[in-house]
C-alpha cells in the first residue's frame, strides 16, 4: 500500500507526495507518522520539505521532524524558496527564505 511517498533526496531535503492508493487523512497521517519513524533519519541542523501535503499530513511531518532537526523549512513554489517554519537555531528565524 502506498498512501504517501517520502524520499530523502539529499541529507537536508525530504521529497513528499501523495501515493498511488487513495486514503483518508486519518489513514495517511498514521502512515506518514510510521514512515518517518521507520526512515530512522539521523537528524541535524536543517531539513527542507518539498512536495504536496494536506494540512493534517503537514502537521505530522512538522511534529516528527522538529524533534530531529533544528530547522524545518517548507518549499513555496510562489517564491521558489524554502520558508523556515520551525526554528530552534538562532541563525534562522521563522519566515526566513532559503533559496532553492
């Protein structure tokens, strides 16, 4: 079953997309939560997320990733950059844009 796809494209970029199987947000959020844990991401200073997500899925991603990374940034195609959404690092402020 592929409800949602998560691929670490580089050490700091997580590509996300909806899977080929249909599912409710309840099913997909549980799937994403388990998938993130199973990926055993090493954590680090920064993770950038690129791809479509429903609001419930985005919340699960943010919650899981902010415990592993100091900064979580999400791609915004309107500005072709990653917007810092969570920061525990004084070098990055929420709202900062990291060029793509």
